[in-house]
C-alpha cells in the first residue's frame, strides 16, 4: 500500500521554493492547467504553455524522494521541480471539481 504524502503549499514550497510557487499560481490563475490528478505516488496533469501542452507532475515516494516528471525543457535539461508540476499540484489542492483529488479540463 502506498503512503499518501499530503499536498500542501507548505510542502510544495519546501521542495520547490517560493519563486516556483508564485509562478505556478500565475499559471493556475490563467487557466492553463488542463488536467490534474493525484493517485499516490503519482501527481499527473497537463499544462498549456503557448501552443504546447506539457505532461507535468511529480512522483512523490516520500517527503525527501520526489521526482519531477514534467516534459518541459527546463525540467528535462536541469531536473528541478518546475512551475508546471507545482501548478498541477495547486490545482489538486485548490481545484473546484466535485472530487478534491482530480480535475478535468
């Protein structure tokens, strides 16, 4: 059985930093998160960036073992937790769908 790590803004800030949180909030506010779902250990979604749609998310094994699985260039080249994946997490946390753990757009 997988242990579910609760998604909170405090947790996201600890793993990604506040500048990434601020950028992710802008992405979410602009309606660019097209899908978001958290089925531990996978957080998955899609984020629109111009004409591209990034498959974004995180593999959260523990609070210290987190892998960014976004298809954006920065994530692929450098590996940091990007604002796209954090925006997906924020959508799961704050989304307005009937289910608090998934959003479809």
